[in-house]
């Protein structure tokens, strides 16, 4: 996944996550990339510095997850993830296969979650099949 800093024609700044640069360009061309503040589809990549984390920064990021200021955000992510997993069907390692079946109307449309390799995720994105990773939580990295 690639994170881009984006801005609309009015100047609102926001971020977007895309499978690759081609995915951003394709979604932009079809008008799927919109400003969350004003709804404009005139969105462009903004200048952004590369994010290169040293091992010391990675360690501080792990510690930051336990700082009280971040606890509210982590609690919200836990609630979101719980809601998603309670209201979707777990399909395990057959996620890519089932996502395709839903996308191509071969089975009922419903929320699903499961596992997919990076190659499977890349293939889904290239086919234009929309999916999103579950929010990562600190306990996932133990």
C-alpha cells in the first residue's frame, strides 16, 4: 500500500491509501478520489517527504502506542475492528477468492474478512476489487 498526501482544488489537505501509483491514477480518472471536506474530485498529489524510519524511530513508534494521548485512538480502532469482525463473515485464507466471487456477482454481496497474501492483494487491486485491511492494533505485533 502507498500513502499519498493529497489536496483538492480548494486547498484542503488529506491522505489517501492506494495499492500502487497506478491505482491512484485509475481511481482519480474515474472520479473515485474525492476530498472528504468538500467532495471535490479535482484532487492531486501534494508534496510529501519520504517516510524512512530508522530502528530507533520504529522503537519510539512502538512505545508511542502506549502513551495515554494515543489510548483514545487505539480504543477507537479496537471498536472499529470489533464492529467489522462481528458484522462480516470470516472466510480465512480464501479471502481473495471470495472477494472475487462477490465482485463478479457470483455470490451474495456481504462483508467479509480473512487473510490474503501481498500477491493476492495486489491482484485484487489490479482487478479493481475494493478491499481494505483491518485496522492494525498494538497487540497484533506481539
